[in-house]
C-alpha cells in the first residue's frame, strides 16, 4: 500500500471513530428516597430546567401540569444528596394522564405528553397552556389505551423533539413478525422547532424476561433521553408482579441509538418483514426486586440528563412511579447513573 493510500485509510478510520461516539456508564450511584420532602406520587417523567431545578409530571395529578423538584447532586460522585418538591404548576385541564415532559430552553416552555388523549402540548414555566402542540402523524391514532406516549425528550443541539409509543401500535406487530419473530415493535418520531413531524423510525424491543404473564404486567419503552448530538438513550422497562407479589421485579435496560436519516420510514409507512429497524447498543442493565426482606423494587418511568460533574462526566437522573406508594410497599425512588456521553 502506498503512503498516500495508507494516509487515506488512517484519515477515514479517525473520521469513523469521531463520528461514532458512544455513551458508557462510569458508575451506578444507586437509588434513594426522600419520604419527608417528596409526597407520595405517581411520578412518570422528568426534565432538567436549570441549576438544581427539574420539572416532574405525575400521571395522576389532580390537574394537568408539572411539579418543580429541587434535586441536589454531589458534583464529584454524582450521587443524589437531597430532593425537595417545591410545588405544582398547572392549568384547568384534568385527567390527561401526563407521562413525559421536555423543556425547550429557546422558548422557555415545556411540552407534556398526555396518554389520555394522545397529545403532546406546550406549557409556560408557570404551568399555563400556550395553545401550542406537536402535530402528530396519523399513524399514532392507532395508539392503544394505556400504551401511548410515555417517552418525550428535546435535543437542544439538534433543535429536535423525540417521542415513542410505549407499546406496539395496532397491526404493527402482526405485519412485522416475519422478521426476527418480533414481539414489540415501536415507532420513534422526531419533530422540529416548528412542532411539525420530521422523521419516523421503527424500533424493536427485547423479548420479555418473564417466562409467564400475570394480571399485573407492563412492558414497553418508558422514556427517552437526548445526549445532545442526535444520539438518544432509550429506557426499556419490564414490570412483572406474580400472584403472591413476592418475587416481583422491574428489569430496566438502557440502549443507545443514532437515528440516521437513511433508516427513516416513509410517511406512515406500513411495517413489514423488510422494514429496516434502528440498530441499538446496550449501555447498561439493572434490576430491582421485591422480596421478603428487600423492598427496593422501583418502576422507573422518568429519565433525563442532569448536571455535568467536575471531571466532565454527565449525570443521568431517573425517577420511579410508586403508584402513590402502593400499600406502603413501594417508594418514590430516585436514581443517578454517571455516564461519559462520548466525544
């Protein structure tokens, strides 16, 4: 190989490395609860605002809107030191089943995904409706019941909103089964700052861990977090409760995806065996359980990037839905994971 050819190969290799940044987990800081300063709730989504403040939604709040939480994070370890609920901000709407929330700094407004009517609407920082909403493609009219829009994120660097249905849309699973014996096929959707749809992608969840289903079972993508350069972290969550309750578990998996334009679907494209699905890379997996002497089980539904630590690493903040601290067994857990976003 000539010197010129070798240099060309080296340059291409370096370019490939630079264009394929990968998120890695540095450490899991564990989960903590703050019963005295955080009232029992159904916290289902979180987004970073500024300083130590975050906006959090509950899927059973008396009015639609959000809470403001103050979350203190150790600037060296990334562990959560304290959490305080600073109050609720909302409008007159009720029973929206608010699941996801994203803050857009350029407009100073927040967007909330409502599962009850499958809408994603805009709020001021005071909790008032602005009249703005994301224009959802027609295919999402097939969202089934309680498996609509759980996940919502905003990528400030790309000026892009991202959402995904929690579970398979009507008909999608049957049509795509000829490829990989698909169990749970989802659609990832992006929107521009004009609130109009951009691109849509097909995404496959892992097969369930549980060998049998129960009356109390949930599986789907519960959240998305934007890494700031077009890459996303996807939280796949499986919640299994056997009849006797003991042995219940929540399995959480964090996957990194890069929604490249080449893999985008056509407008409301019908999925089939030939559909190209987004490749995904497992970043981290963890499991919480309910046992005779272990009540650490946590149904994590909210996730966002938090502060940057002294060494440049980022903190991923997760919040769980305790179903209002169900029967005194569940807690409102908060979890932090330190990650290197990748250069």
